[in-house]
C-alpha cells in the first residue's frame, strides 16, 4: 500500500507539481491515523495520498461515476460554447 506502489499516472502528476491542502478530521479519526502512520513507519500524508489515489481509481472503474462525469462534461461544454459566442 505505501512506499511507491502508486500508478504510473500518479507519479507523473507528482513530478509536475504539488498542491498544499488542509484537511479537517474528527479528533478520533486523526488520532487513529497518527497511530497507523506510526505503526507502519510512514507519514500521515503518505497514507492520505494513497487513500485519495485509491478513491480516484475506484471512480475511474465505476460506471455510474463515469456516466455522471460524461453528463457533467457535456453540460460544461454547452456552457462554454454559449460563452464563446
């Protein structure tokens, strides 16, 4: 899970740029996350990045998400076309 087992796509993105974000968690969830990171000798950030990458991969494989994405892209295209003139 940790330590370089990300997809090639993710590695390419990380090489280009990084964005700093703030995450608010319930105290119990933050404590559990800190504990897991300590036990596995990884950073909390690494665990979070892996969880996000797993979620992105699930979305890519989810037919329902892909249909919603296509509909959203079509709506945005129509709006952009109207704005363009």
